[in-house]
């Protein structure tokens, strides 16, 4: 809906298509588009997996810190090992 954002996305796709065409020596626009799509989809999947791992790590760390806080409030001295 934001025109500047749409232009930015279009520039990104255009740049990536040019890179694929130059690197692969492909002249067919359809083939360039398909390879570009596959490359971008692969990057997206990799980033999603990385983000999931980071999110899981943050959740583990948050639980640990919550346990530390609860233990401190209760006056306990022992808490499970830090997951980090």
C-alpha cells in the first residue's frame, strides 16, 4: 500500500534478477524470474529458521531469568543452570 515500499521491493527484485541473469548467463526472462524466485524463497526459508532458533533461545533465556528472579524473591540460592 506504501508506494515507496513497493518501489523498494521492485528495485530489490530487479537487482536480484539482473544478478541471476549475469551470473548464470541466462537470457530467458521466465527462467531468470524462476531462478530469482527460488533464490529469494531459499533465503526467506533460511532466515525463518534462523529467526525461530533465535526466538527459542530468547524464550529459554527468559524462562531462566524468570526462575532467577522468582528464586531471589523467595530467598532460594539454587536455580537450574543457565541455558545460554
